[in-house]
């Protein structure tokens, strides 16, 4: 009987099917676009570089800004202590830096250790964390221009020759473009500072707290592990990262919530109207003495039929078409469990929404329902 | 037996109370046919709906067969319409997406019956619709649709037949076929309440109830 009714009301059934298909398909597209955008934002923000500078207790920030890094250092193992802790940061790069002269030009010799990430949470290294091979130097763009250095050439640093492994892209920031990166241990030897570092670059995590409170929270959290060290956030980067990611998260929630609400409303409206329009038929069944549950099954059966097929088709087409709507490089499609949840939820919602008009019809006097057919 | 005792039925519309039946009493003994006549709006359809248990009276008492409908819950009234009360509507109320045969078989959704298909075919054949078994309502004439609706009503061999203007939309030939079937049901022992505002030939009522403005006037 359900199939017979479907055959007779092809347009109505097709419309119901399409609404469910569109609702579920668009929901999956929206989830994909949102998740991909959020992830792309995360990557872009991460690519802005470290947002936290940890310096020794006795470091003078003003002197640091003036590229004078002397007279302040801390043990190299501080990096490991941070990596082994639960501070509100990750991606740690310990470095020993000193402003020196090479061929009469001022550069910042920077010995860097391979990046450490929080223990147990392997992560892709930061794009500005350099793992310099032994006996090589990576040279900032301004320094390279000044020193007339090119990749593959040799550079004498404080009496030792290093091969120029890479000329770094211009960052447009001081002193980044005048840095000469070598391995930390080599820098420590050259600068007579074995086992010492004078700065740790870190990436503050995406803390679930207000931007204003992030710096204080970071300081407090790091102070627990390394009492006395100075924690200076690169405020603009930190705030931009936090606000941007927060905004994208909100956008994702909002977009998905709106889409969910729109889908649910569309399904509600259509299933309600579908049943509402069949009230006279419902009246005939009641007038013939057909039991209410049996009648309800006939009506719910049709709703189930178009909602299950619609949601399966919608999920499948949404999954296939979603990449076409994503403008970011990485496409994050919803997980299989999310898709199954949507495919199941749509028919459940449709059935739930169809029940009130069915029950209302069954509770009404059949005479009234039949009268509707004559009006 | 169909018995109405001081039955009132009031409808509410825009805050006003509209009396459709006003203190109506009558009794149709078992096996008899009563013809109810009267102008439109006199309460004839309301009387049928009340007797079928399709709505509840505002006041009074209704007994159908040996059972009072007064306190029967909706599902029990529905059961009675499955077993021993049949209603024939002026507007047929066939299910549009079912064929003539399937429409006649609809009561089997409420209670299965042996040789249901055979009986449905026989009824349709008796009513001259053997060529229309697979036709849908919109492929049949008004007379054919009414005969199909009548076949559906007679499917469970009801003791009570309530027919609301069954010939109202029919040509004389179709009307005659329908009335003859109702008369045959009466001959088999059914009690019939037949509503019509037209003159009825081919049938001889045992009693006539003239209605006007919700009252029986004679």
C-alpha cells in the first residue's frame, strides 16, 4: 500500500525525497567546508611562527631587543623539562644566540636544537624550526645578501668553515633575516657556552580561555616547571591566532547549527504537510475501523521510505560533492560515524515530526476528517 | 436495532454553538429499513456519523444492535465498524491510489477474513464491476465508484448499514443498482438507515423519518 501511494503521489514523494537529500547533503557539505576552513586557519596561524619567547631569569628584554644576548643563559635541559611537562604550550626550540661579526657584517649567530614537542603528542615541526645538519649553516635572507652567500658555498664563522646549506626566505622581521643558524652544539662550542641556551621559542597552545588571560595563564603554567624564567608572548601573533581560531570555531558551530536547524525545519515542514494533506484518507481508514497503530504504520512507512532513501542519497552525494566546495588545500570530510549519524538522524527526525499530525488525526473525530475531504 | 434517545449534537463554530441534532429519538427495529429525508443541513449526515460512532453526541443515548455506543472508547467503536456496522458515504471516500478490488479489500487491514479476495471479486461482480477490478477511482464513473464503496461496505456482511445519500451523485441506472443491493442486504436481515433528500424508487422503507433543522418532524 505504501508503494501504491508513492506511485500515485510521485511529485509529492519526489519533493519529500529531495528535501531530505538536500538537507543531509548540504549538512555534510557545510560540515566539510567548516572543518576544512578551521583546519586551514589552524595551519595558517601556526605558519605565523612561534608566539612565545622564554628567556633566562636575568635576561634584560630591552637588551634582547637590541640584539645583545650576553650575560644571560639557562641550562639546555630546560627544553626537555618543558617538553615533559603539561604546560600550556608545545613545540619547543632551544637556542643559543649571539650577535657577531662575519666579514665585517653584523649577524645573529643562532645555534638551534631540533624541535621538541610535548611528550606523547607527536606533531609536525613548526615551519620556522630549523633542523640544521652538522657543519652547515642556514642563512637569513638579509644576512645572505649582505654576506654575498649562496647555497652550496662556504662561510667562515668565528674561524670555522661551514657549508651554506640553505638561504632562508625573507621573513621581513628583525632579527630573523640576519640570523645565521647552525647546530646548537656547534654554536655552544664556538661561543664557549656548552650546555647553555639563552632562549626557548615555543608555541602557546589554543587555550580555552579569554585572550586577555592567556599571557598570565601561560606564565603561571611555565613558572611551575621553570621557576623564574621570563615568558614574553609575541602578543600580536598570539592574539591573532587565538582570535582567528576562536572565530572559526564559532563560525563552524554557527554554520553547522544553522544548517542543522534548517534541515530539521525543512524535514519537519515537509513531513508535517505530507501527513496533514492525507488527513481525509486517514479519516477513511478510521471510518473503516482500521486500528490506529496500523494506520500510523502506513503513514510512517511512507515517511521512512523517502527519508531513509533521501538521507542515504544525500549523505552519499554530500560526501562526493563536498570537496568541490572546499577552497582550502586540505579537505576534512566528516568521519564515517558522523555520516552514519546523519543518515540515521534524518529519518528519525522525519518520523518523529510526522507522528504529531498522525496522532492528532487519529484522535480527532473521523467525521471531522471526512468533512475535510468535502471542503 | 438502531436506537436514538434524546440525542443532541452541537458543533462549535467561531464561539457559537450550532445545534445539528436537537433531542432526536427514534428506534429502528432489527432487520428494518428506515428512510431519513430532509433538506440540506437538517442533520441527516450527523445522524449517520453518530450511529457509526464517527463522532460523539453532545447529549442523549445511542444503541446500535445490543450495545450502547455512549461509553465506548474510540478503538471499540472502530472495532464495531469493522465487524457489524458499515457506512456508505455520499462522496464514496475511496482511497485514490488503490484499485477497485483493493478498496473493497481494505477492511481486511482491520480483520483478516478467509477467501477475502474471492468475496471482494464476487461483490464487485454482483455490482457490475467485474471489468473494473484493477481500475483506480479516478478511472471510474461516479456510479461505479459508489458501487465500489458499497461493495466495500458490504464486505464484512454488516448487521447495520448506514448509507448517507448513496445515490446523491448517481444517474438513475447506477442509483437503481445501488439501492437494489441495499435492499438485498436488508432482505438478508441487515438493519438499514438510509439518508436521502431525493425520492427513492426501487426500495420500500419500513419507516420514514422526516427531518428539519435537527429535529424529526414526523
